[in-house]
């Protein structure tokens, strides 16, 4: 666990140091393919686990229930936040006159 946290903070420090450099822009293009590759490899590893594959029908229902509850909770919170915050965008034809006082 300390290795994961250490690598996370190391990456954050490196990202902070590379802000505004061209290297940071190049690295950002590789993030999504890296995440997709990790998810694929995780699926390969889980698919090869016989114990997990045997328990998948039982675990699948619980996972589906948890995912549905998470989505429902997020939607409820979004609706509540929308009611309390009431941020209205300016109209599409809104034009502010230029400020000539300066």
C-alpha cells in the first residue's frame, strides 16, 4: 500500500514540476491508452482465476446492485445540487457593452 501511495505522490510531484512543459502534453496523450491496457490486463488476470470465475454468477448480482446504487446516488445528489445552486447561464444573445471608462 505504501508503494502505491508513494508512486502516486511521486507522480503528482513530477506533474507539478512539468507544468507548462511540452513533455506534460505528450504524457497526457498516453494516459487513456495506458488505463485501457491496465483494464484489459486486469480482465485477463481475473478471467484466469478459477475461483473467481466460479463465483462470478453470485458476485455479478452484487456488483450490479452496487453499481446501480452508485449511479442512483450520484443522480440524486446531482438533482439536489441543481436545485440548491440554481446557476443559470447567460442567454445566447447576451452582449455586454465595452467598458470605455479606462
